[in-house]
C-alpha cells in the first residue's frame, strides 16, 4: 500500500473535530507551499512574460480600473 493510500485511509477515520483541525492545518500548509513556489517563479523569471504583457496592456490603455 502506498503512503497516499495510507494517508487517505487515516483521514477517512478522523473524528469530525480532528478532520476540521487537519483541514485547517492542510490549508495553511498548502498556502505556504504555493507561496514558496510563487516566490521561486518570481526569482527565476518564470512570470516575467506575464508582467510584460500586463504592462503592454497598461500602456495601450487596455486596462480597467477596479
């Protein structure tokens, strides 16, 4: 049995209170992982093309104020 299958089985057996605590922990964990990936993408320039495109739209008055 894989680690993922073990984890799924364990999560299914959690009490409602423990499941809520796990859900909150996982949401925070997942957000931190996403933030780290975003920071890495910014540092390596993987998002530069998106910034360039946004600036092109801005300079061509193709943006809408929110």
